[in-house]
C-alpha cells in the first residue's frame, strides 16, 4: 500500500496469529457441537465419542448438557 508491508506480512504478526487461533477454536467448538449431536442421536456413549474425537470426556459431557438445556428451552418456548 505505502511500501510499509509486503503481501502476506500481516500473516506473520502476533495480532493475526491470535485472531486466527481464536477463529479456529470457535470453529472447532462449532464442529464438535454438530458431531457430538449426531453421535448421541445414534446411541454412541459419551466415553466412546471422546475416544473417537480424541478429546476429554468432560468436554463431551459439557456439550451434551448444553444440547439438553437448549432442547428443554425450545420445548418450553413451544
């Protein structure tokens, strides 16, 4: 633009790296929500899901609880 940066320089900044990591973490969480939901609907246990997704059981339990609470709220709204 003004000769201060070359194309691609932004990718090497700490700001860019922090934003990238945050976005990746949010995307991972969103994908986990979707995948866990599918596994649970097919009768896969929390422990089996954790093994398959290479994550801890507490994370899967947290997601399951969030989904149960969300379903309950949706029922109450209906």
